[in-house]
């Protein structure tokens, strides 16, 4: 099969840590793009947490897309303008925020390039530093005048599991949720996910899903692994993601896993190790 598009998650997949694009991954991606393959970053991050990596890959100003906030916000690489936006209201989110406050879980809210937190904490400052964004503190996030593209909850996994179970009925048909890490639970509008964004952007590019590779590590990547012709889990992926994948890399995200995929499936280089 000749693959024409690659969709890659960022954290836990493309990046080493939270802020390093390895030289091996960068070189392989640039080589694939030069050969005519579209490389699409598909992440839960806001666009401000992606732009410097797009610059390192020389993708800004080119033809293509970058998918942010788990498919809720899609940007045109040529103009860096948002071309798709899927939102939900404060009223729809209210049961989640109320439960989070009761359980001591931090609430972060997103609207395109706006990042909202309900308190100025060390965790919020660290997050903003990693994402290269400014914070806006709104003590009651539900009073925000606009609509949200994503809600991120940060807390202990046992508390997130409890919140997800307690709010499932209240948000049914309104919001979908998935983990991007054991301590991050994310909510978006129902029906929005990375898999849907993959299918929509591939269709715009005139590429069949069978000619698409998707690479990820966490629950929020499952939809795109299942939508792609070839779904790949990196070696450090969660076990359920590995089970859903067509292929699991030998390397993890600290060892150029994305480069391994490109060299194996785009340039057909056999692993002799």
C-alpha cells in the first residue's frame, strides 16, 4: 500500500517529553513531506502549543492542516486560520465543572487561542510555560461569555474515574470524554474526535482512509487509529491502544518512534536489528 498521509499525536508519540522534537523524527518527517506525503499533527493541545513544532518542521505556510483540541479546532497550515470549530456551551458543561470542584479536580477551559483557568496555581503556570500561552483567570469559568472547544480536567486518576462515571448520564448526547493521560480527562462536543477530523481532512485532500497512517499512544487516539488504513501504537502506548493497533513500534516516544514508522512504511526500510 502506498500511504499518502500520516496523522500523528504529539505528547507521548511525536515528542520526547513535553517540549522536544527529536532530530531523528524531524529529519524523517521532512524527508517524507519532501517525497509528497502529507504530515498532519493531530493533538489535544491548543494551537499555541503546536506552532513552534510546525515551524521546526517547516510546515507553516504549506498546504495542509493541523488538528487541535482532539478535533474540535482545525487550522489551515497556509494561513494558520481556523477552518473548523466545534463548540459547546457552559450550560452543557456545568455538571462536569460542578463535580470537578467538589472532587478537587482542576478545570481548564479552551476557546480557540483563549486558555482559561479558575485559579492561578503553580500547575497552571507550568502548563502555560510548556504550551507557550498566556493564562486568563476566571474564578467561575462557567461565566465565560463565549463557547468552549474543549474542557481539560487535571487530577488524580481515581478522582477522574469517579467524575466520569458520576457525570456520564448528565452529559450523554452533549459531550464526549476521553483520557489523554492517566491524569488528564478531556471533554469535547459529542461526535468530535481525532478519527472524525482525520476522515474529514483526508477527504479534503482527496486521500482514501486506506492510504492514511495514524500514530498514537492514548485513549484519545483510538478513534484515529481505527479510522486510518494503518493504525500504529508507539511502544509506550497504553495497553488498550496497542491492542487496537495494526502495528506496534519497537521504539518509544523517546527513541524516534515516528521516524521508525516513516522509514518502515513510507520508505520500506526493513529493521535489521
